[in-house]
C-alpha cells in the first residue's frame, strides 16, 4: 500500500491467494480477528481496498468454489469456517462493502466492479437480508444506470435473485426489482445498442423468470393456490420481454433467456387449458425458434471455427425448445413447420440457402420432436402421418437436392435417411433418391465434406431399406465401381473418397450382395467381383513394399495394404445369423482373402500396421468362417509372436482369447503348443529394463500384465485348465507364482481382481483331494497368504470401486478353498496362519465363523470390515 507504484496484477492475485490459504488454516484457531486486522490496515485506501477485495474473492474460491472437489475433511472445515464467519464478522464485511461502493462508485469504477463481484459471490452463502434491503438494492439499481458499472451490477442482481428463499418472499423481491427496472426504461430492449450489457441483462431476466417459476412450483406443491396464481400472473407479464430477448439478433442475448423460455413451456404443458394469450405466446416462441435456427451470412461452412461451433451449440439449445413446444402443442408445431416448409420449397430456386436449409431442418427435427416407436411416422395418427408424408413427397420430388449449397444438400440427405420408412410407403421415390446419392449431388459432390457424410448416410439408407433394394443392386454396384478403387500411393492420384469413407461404400456393397434375393452362386460371384481387385492389388503392393528403400514410401504402401485388409473386413459386416457366410456361398472368397493377406505377417517392414490390419481381419473371420479359420491360426500366431513389443502382445492376446472362448476343446492341441512360447514372449517383454521415470513404458507393461492375466482367465474359465497342467511341473509353478504376484505385488485392482478369479477357478478345479500333486501345499503356502497380504497393503484402497471388486473376488477365493478343503482349511487359519499375523483370538473366531456362513454375501461384507479394522 505504501509503494509509490502499484504492484502488477498477478502479484496482487498471488498475495491474495497466500492470505486466503493462511486464513483457511489459521482463522478458526489462531487468527479469529483476521478480517478486522485487514480492515484496520486497509482503511479505505484504494490500493488497500483492491487487495482486501482480492483476498475476499480468493477466500470464497477456497471455501465454495464449485469447480473444486473437496475432501470430506476439507468440506467439514469449510462449513465450520462459514458458520463462524456468519456469527462473527459477516455483518461487518457487508458494511465495509457498502462503504466501498458508496465511496468509489463515481471515482473508481475498477474497485466498484470488484466489490460488486464480491457481493455477488458471497450472496449465495450469507444471510440475504443483509444485501436484499432498500439501501443496497437502491444503490445497485443506481449502478444499473452507470455505463462502466452496469454489467457488474446486473450480475450482482442476478446472484441475489438466484439465492434460494421462501417462494412468496422471492416473488415479492423479483416483482419489486422488475417494477424499478421497468420504470427506469430497461425493458425497452430495442433502444439499447450495447450487446454486452444486453447479454448480462438477458441473464438477469432469465434468473428472475426462472425464480418465479420455482416459486410457482413450490406454491402449487404446498397447495397455496392464491399465491401460485399471483406467481403465474407475474411470470406471464415477463413473457413479452422474454420474447424480445429470444428473438434478438445477437445469439448470446437470445441464448441467455432460453432457460426461462423452456421452463415457461413446461408450466404450460402442466395446465389443462391454455388461454388465448398463452396460445399466442406458444406461437410466438415457435416463430422465434424457427427464425433463430437460421444460419447467418457470415457462417463459414468450409472452415468452421469457434463462432461456428458456438452457433451449433446454440442450435442444440433451440432444438430442446422445439421439442418442448411439441409437448405443449404438437398440432400447432406440425402446422407451423408445414406452412414454412411448403412455402419455402415451392420457390426454392429463388430462395436464399439459409431459408431453404432451415425449412428442411425443421422437417428433420420433427422426427424427434414428435416421437414414435421405431420411426413409424407414416402409420397411426392419420393427420400427422399424411402431413409428414406430404412434406417428404415434396422434398424428394421438388428437385431441391440440386440446390447449390452444401448445407442444403447435407440437410436433404440427413432428412431422407431420418425418414427412411417413408420409402416403404411410397417406394416409387427410391430410384430418384438413389441417383441423388450416387451422382454429383452426393458421392460425387465437389465438396469433400458432403462426399464424406453422404458415404455414411448412403450406407444407412441401403441398410434400412435392404428389402426394397433388390431391383437396383447390380446398377448400384456398377455405379460405385470407381469409388471402390484402392487408391495406390503413387502418381499423386487422389480418389473422391477418403479410405474411411470407402469403408462405408464397401460395407454397403456387402449389404446389397448378402441381403439380395439372388441364389448363393450369384452372391458368391458378386462377392468375388468385389474382393478380387483388392486381393490382386494387395499382392502387387506387398511385393513393392518388400523392395521399397525409402521409409516414407514404405509407410504409404503399408497404409494402402492396411486399407485393403480393412475394406475386405468391412464387407463381412453384412453377414448375420440368418445370412451366414456359408449360406451365401462366400466362405471360399474369404478363405482366399485370408491366404492373400497372411503373408503380410512375415514382412519385416512396417510390422505394426500390417499386423494390426491382419489381426483385425482374423477377429472378423473367427466370427464369420468359424472352424474353417482354424488351420490358419497356428502359422499366423507364430509370425505375430516374432519380435514382439508390449503393444503387439497386448493386441494379440484378445485374438487368442476369442479363439479359446469360441472353440474351446477344438483348439486344445494348438493352445498346448503355443502356451509357453506366448508366455516366454510376454515374460521377456515384462522383464526388459525400462527407465525409472518412463511413464508410457510402465503403462504398457501394466496393460500387458492385465492382458496376460485375462488370457489365463480365459483358459481356466473355458474348461481348458489341462492346457496349463500339461506344461510340466516347473512351468506350472512359474505360471502360478506370476498369478500370486499379480494378486499381491502390483497395485492394480483390475489385474488383482482377475488374478483372484483365476486362483478361485484353479482351487475349484484342482483343490480337491484328487487334485494335482503338491497343489494343496501351494494353496496353503501361497494362495491363502495372498488373500490376506493383498488387502493389507497400503495401496489396496477400500474406498476405490475397482479395489472393492478385487476384494470381492478375494472373498470368493477363500470361500472356494473352504469348500474344497473343508474343516482342514478352518483349522489351518485358526491355529497357524491368522495367529502368525498377530490377529486377536476373538477376531480369529469371528473370522472363521463368517467364513463358514453358507451365504457368500455375508462373508464378503465381513471381509471388508475385517480389513478396514486390520489396516494400520
């Protein structure tokens, strides 16, 4: 304060933060006069006041910051501090704020605004009567007329209005505020040019409106009909202002009032009869929403930035309003949309793009606003069905799909797909819509964005209407031929669609072939025509990759090979339980694909990307070809286990899990043979030294460890424990020890849970009297201790949900041991193991009783309590 130059702002903020932290730790014990001491030094000197206000804001954010998650201890402390402040010093603080506002309102706008911000922050947790009184409110209303203060004053009034209080008192407060604001001319929106202030004012009106609605709801609930009627009257008188703000050309101003608007419609929905004025309000809101949904001239469709993203969000808010309007008056909404839609589409050639787009958009939005089950918009309610049918007919016959603007084109295709059921009612329109998808309006549009979205929508359209597609299949397949081409990385050739978009086209081609009414031979021939070019290209590109020297070229060739595998894989998504690969006569084609793609696994270059593609294809083929895929698995596995990294193994194990779970005993010989090589590869990677601080290497190892345990869980859970048992005593012990380590040593509850599942399964299978030699010893020496050592670790956090699941599986393991070993297990715990842990005799007795309870749930609950008590 004594410095000739004021400190930099960030220094002042840091100082305030230090004071706030000091306050939080010392106020209750050593420094109860904190505020009085600060105020005595500040003495209304502007620099001192500045720091005082910054300290108050820092304290508020320490005590009540809604964005910070406090521990229960901190939350308790904060509550105690606030209670003590309310008792000891809040009235003095409020008085200091009043003095600051009075002294500085005309001379120092920065300090005044800071003080208003403090009042707004503290209002939520102090006695409202200290602020919501004549002297304070009159001063705030005075600030509303001072240009440099009014935005902050507006926010402060908003916080006051937002404070929870008795519904009748709240209604009186809001009404008195409104009267003053209205008589001061604030309700004349059209005369106000400052949009920043209007945005804050809109937020204030929204707060007042929503507060009145909360009061109305409480009064209705309490049966106070007289006051509820008054509250409703008060709400109705604000609707004209709300509409002015909603329709304002600035979207921020409009957006800030949507909450009030939405809640007002919710009230109308609950009323049995609407007055003429209320009906007119609904219609006015509807027209406002339709107008505000419209894009403006500045919207940049080719390069969407922050402004565009904000408008998209704003549109989502308007959509919620439209949905709410539909609940209040569906007939009115349908009639209004129909009127706008019909008049716009009659003259679409001479209408601006944004009006055409919004007309189609409204039709699109009706599908969600007027909900039906399974998209059945064209049956049931006749008047609704015929209105939608008329609009859809107009949409597809008007020629609007040729409109030269991307937003209109996209809206056309989105709407056609949204109402695909229309084409089952009027199938005569399918050919013209298919042509729109396939020509320059859709998949061959000049805009990449339109082509990309159309590829996805086209696949949805064909899938949903596959029964109606039969007459057009061959024609479509011919027309999309060039779009299926695998674009090679040479000649700088740029295909119309990206590889991601081509996936949809391949899937669509597959769906057309598989769901056609052709006989199996024809389906097979068409599928071969679709996949043979991919296979031929693949062979050529693989040879080129083997010879490529330049790393960039290698990468682009590998990418292209990966796309080829991905496309073939995607066609298989068309098959279903009803239309299997076998029934369609397509097994041979996919087996040929497998034989074509598998050699890529032995390519020494670009291993990651090639293996990843082939692995995904194998996953699909296990589902589609079933046991026909099995002969290919051993050699594929052998190649994938060569020169492995943690990530390779992590992605390979799910493939083995899928095969094991699906084919079980059929793959037993393969698993026997592959078991130890796979484990050696895993152990080798896990034992590799890594830098102590290398987080990503540590995470990779953790994920690999999880995958390894998931593999053992699949083997034991699929009735294949013999695969482990047949690996020789030394290997079996090594595997079991890794499971014990996983349960106890690594603080990873997900892996620990899996390890306990494996252990309980092995005890169930091998733990009886006729189990493998030495397993009973292993149970007592290793498995039982693991069930105690793991939960006793400090890292085993019983407040964590995943850890609780791990403890639950630990309980299952102990119950299974008791089930298989009987009284011998209880005796061992009672006389040897638990005494070795220094557990008190009465607790040992209690533990063994809980273990012998027939209800497993009782023991699970007991175990949690046992370890909570046992932890130091």
